[in-house]
C-alpha cells in the first residue's frame, strides 16, 4: 500500500555484484566501513556528554493522547487506514512492473492475479471486529507471505525490499479487523500506525471484558530490545521490543508482572502474565530526556536494516516511531507522513553545505527533531566535536561510475550514528544523490505544533 512504499526508499538496494568490472566501473554493491563509523562514537550516551541538550519533561496531556492513539483501533467502527483506495493502489502497483520471487525468477501474471483475487476486495469491508496481536508479526500489502521483489539485476532493487511488506507489528498491538481473505488465512486490519493483511494465527479477537481488563492496568514500554517473555503458565510468548507497549504492574522489587494475550482454540483472546525484570519496562509516557532516549537508541544501534520490518528488523521510519512512542510521541509509520508530525521547518534551496548544517544546529532540538529527506528520515542527536550528528537506520548510499553512469549502492545496512554527510569520502559516491545533507529538505520538531 502506498502508505508504506515511501519507507526509506532513498537508499534502495541490490545484492548482485557485477563481476569483471574494469577500474572505472562501479560495482552494483560495495561494502566496507565509512569514515563516520570510525570517528563518531556508536553510543548515544557519548553524544549527550559532548553537547546534546536534555529534553523537557513530557506535557501533561501526552498520556491521554498516547492512549487515544494506541487503543484507537478498538474504538473504531469502520476501517480507517485500510481504505479501498489503499488496496486498489497495491494491486495497480504490482501489475505495473514485473515482479520477482526469492528464486530471482519473474512471478507469472497468473500467480499475481491469484494473490490479488485472494483479497476478495469486491466484498470489502465484510466485518468489524477488534483484535490484538499475540506475537510479533507482519502487515502485508496483499494477503500472502510470498515476497514481491523488483528486478534483482537493477541497482536499488532486490532483497531486502519486499514490496509486499507493509510493516512489522509487535505483540500486544490493538487491531481493528475489517475483512477476511478468500482462503481465510489473512484478515485486513488497522493498527495504531498503519494497516495491511495479517495472518490470523498471529492475532486473537477481543471481547468487551478483555478490553476493559487490558486497559485498566498501567501501560508500559519495553526498554530492552529482544527480551524473551514467557507466560506464567509456562512457555515462550514473544520477544519484547523497543516500541512495544504492554500493561504491567509497577513493582519496587527486581521483577514485575507483564500482561499479555494468548489465543484460545476459538481464536478468542485470553489474558496471561509474564514475569520480567523491573528494569526492562517503564510507565508511559517516560520522562523525555536525552539520557532516556539515548538508552533506547543504544538498544537498536548496530541492528540490521529491515525494509518494512522485514525479518523483525527496522527501517528508517520504524526506528524513529519505536524510539519516540515510549515518550508519548506517536508517529505515523512512513517517513513522508512523519515529516508532518510536528512543527515543520522547511530549509530553503540553495544553501551551501555549511549553511545547512548551521541552520540545523540553530533550529533543531536534540533527540526530538526529524531530518527529512525524500524517502528517508534521521533523528537529530546534537553535535559531536562541533559536527551535527544523527541516528538513523539506513540501507546504503547511492554510488555511480566516474562518468555518472552504472548506478550502485554502498551498503551500510544497519542502525548507525553518522554526520549529516556519511560516506562523502567515497570516490564512487553519487555527485547528485549520494550526499544526504544536500537532500535534507526540512526539519520536524516532534511534540510541537505549527506556529509555536
């Protein structure tokens, strides 16, 4: 769906390396460290100690706004994000260009049409139910687990850019279910931040009593990424993730009780509890300080890139969503919409590199300012040794041959702290599209309204 196809598209990939390149040709993919990763600490706490400004406490109304956002799907009576136009856009997009499977072979038109037919959109919407995810899952553009790649031989295409992947959705996320696929395996669902098709095995349907009990307890944010949670009744439930919100019982001791959902044999949600270390969950909204945010950044830093949450990894926009949600600052799912989620300051064209950096330092608030590039977003952290730095999850940098042809990518492929011009020392960096600083179009101060 088009509310996800903008996710970090500024840094699209390919995994095909062209063999036998001459000295003036540019390989489709290059790897290796960049200078920023050698000179800038990959530790957000180090940035705090070298000039970043602590952030103010959360506003009093932030808690109510967060609850309205998070539990919003349970208050819906009809689909919101999952509109017929969204589904129609996905269909048209996949028909417009050849698509390829994980075996690098083109997917037949018959198979694509069968997948589209499985959505049964002529009957959409067909239901109105509330549900919850019972494990970490994915929202898909079409009701299928099959990936949709474009031609692997082209720079900027192939793994991990599965265009059928809308978003990861963590366990414990409220959903509004509006439709069922023809084969019954998938349902169309709105989450608090996006929508798509989700495997019915990943959800359970909730009753009024379940909703009341679930919402009655204190809502908390997981602070330690990939923390295993097990039910008190025995057995692994899911991994806790930064950006996951779960009800819990605040405790002074070393452990606390976390509330989770299981599906019974009728796919109805039942409550269970898990014991977790008290220091891995905190009541939301958390105090909005640089120290607290740095702790979450350091949980994610170095993790692999994952388009749309593919494989349970993050892309640029899911990273900032997961980082800011615990502070009561909910964001949309894609980078284009995130640019409008606060006080937006446009950067006029024609600024030199030094002028643009000066403008960022003067107008951006560390740890809550988004730096907006078409298809990509970075979180401004402040300055390190006088240089503005940002945290972002990035696939790679655009490269080209000396003559400006043969486009490729220099893969970074993970969450990193860099300057605003990572990789400028690379001889192959694209002169027009490779330098991120030159492509920053605006700043967004999250938590501030336009005109404030």
